[in-house]
C-alpha cells in the first residue's frame, strides 16, 4: 500500500472579539430580514417584486458585511447597513423598531468588542 500524505493545514486565523460579535449580530439580522420580507409582503404595503428584490439586495449586503467585518472599514460598512435597516421604518414602523434593537446590538458589539480586544492586546504585551 502506498501512503498518501495530506498537506499540513494552515492554522486558523484568530478572530478579534469585535469581529466575532459583529458576525453574530449580522447573522441574526439576516434571519430577521428574511422574516421581515415575508411580513411586509403579507401586509401588502409594497409590490412583491419590490419587497423581495429590496430584501434580497439587503441580504446580499449583510452577507458581504459578515465577510468584511474583520477590517476597520468593514465595521464602518456594517454601520452603514445599520442605517439602511433603520430606513426600512419608512416602509413599516415596526421594522424600524426591530432595526433599532439590532442597532443597539451592533453598538454593543463594536464598543464591547473593542474593549475586549484592547484588554487582550494589553495582556499579551
């Protein structure tokens, strides 16, 4: 029998606390946007094409946000997405309430994640 050698795996990149918390928040937002699309479509406020087209675009942007949350500019990008989610309040008021709750989660992720990352860097120094 011949032995096959598997190439050594690259070690996983260590995620910052900010990145981890933002990914969790954005993941929850993706789920909420899917249910929000269904609810707004059910209310008949907009045409289904507008609801699902806009919702799909927002979902894609949120998924991009999950991928770029590791960069400093990615945190700003996700902040712009939070403002965009708040703007859904012009379509349905309760969507803005839900978005405001998630903006709170986002702010917590950025602030507390930054504190945790700073403490970790200080402990390693």
